[in-house]
C-alpha cells in the first residue's frame, strides 16, 4: 500500500511538472517567471531522488526474491544428499559443482554463495567460517537459518541434521508457493502504473489550453 501511494504521488508530481513547464510554451515561453523555474527545479530535486531510491529498493527486492527462490532448491538438494548419508561438506561441493557446470546459461545468486564457499574451503577456510560468510553475504533470514543448522551439524553430526534439513525444505517450499502468489499479484498491480502515467500525460495535454489562459 505504501509503495502504491508513493507511485501515485510520483505520477502527480510528473503531471504538475508537465503542466508548469509547458503552460506557456506555445504562447510566450520567455515570460516564465523566475519563481516558476525555481518551482520546477524544486519538483525535479524531489522527484529524481525518489526515483533513484525506488530503483535501489527494487534491485534489493529482486536480489532477495532470487535468493528465496534459490534457497528452496538448495536446501531441498542438501536434504536429499545428507539424508542419503553424504557429509555436509561433500554435499555442499557437489551442489556447487553441478551449478558451475551450467553457470553460463544463467547466474543464480543463491548458488553463487555456495560456489564462493566451495572456493573458500579449497583455499583452507574452515567450514564454520564458510557457513557464517554465506549468511552474511546473503543477508536474509533463510540463509542465516541454514547457516545455524550447518554449524550445529559440526557439533552433533549429520544424523541429527537430516530431519532438520527435511523440515526446512518443506517450509521453504511453502514459502516459495506464497512468494509465487505474491509475484502474480504484483504483476497485475504493476500494469496500473504505466496506465496512470499515460492518463496523467493525456490530462496535461487536455488541461494546458485551459491553464494557459490563467496567470499564477
């Protein structure tokens, strides 16, 4: 809801900017007063940072969304391998190696964390630090939870870890279904914003003749 309001305010600001800028264009552009130009600059100073902040927010949301989607597959594969008796370190490297073989087709942020961890292990880093680094790089609740499970495995062994990973895999799958539904709803909502911008432009074109007959 907050994001929708922000987009509405952004559209209204663009509408005002268009009206103020083009109000006297066809009549006498050179008679625009200084305070009108200052108002235009003020609106631009407000709208441009909002647009940049919105872009950064969307990039972070996209990254976190991809991490969540990858997490479901990662923890599911790890649950299967560990449940079959494979040590966590071996399972980690196996999943990473399988991803590396097809990395050229598509880069996956979550799997990149595993690939980075495999490289660290190969360079002599301890498993504990690798798992901690993964959680820190991801910065999401899911990967921190997985990190805690893997570190606990170092203390209690894979036998205790297998059922925990299986439970985590089931929870991640439910979360993935919820995320898919949310993405579907957002896709339909995003269609409204371009339509609103087009409506603002049409309104500006229609209102310009009327507004140009008045003086502020």
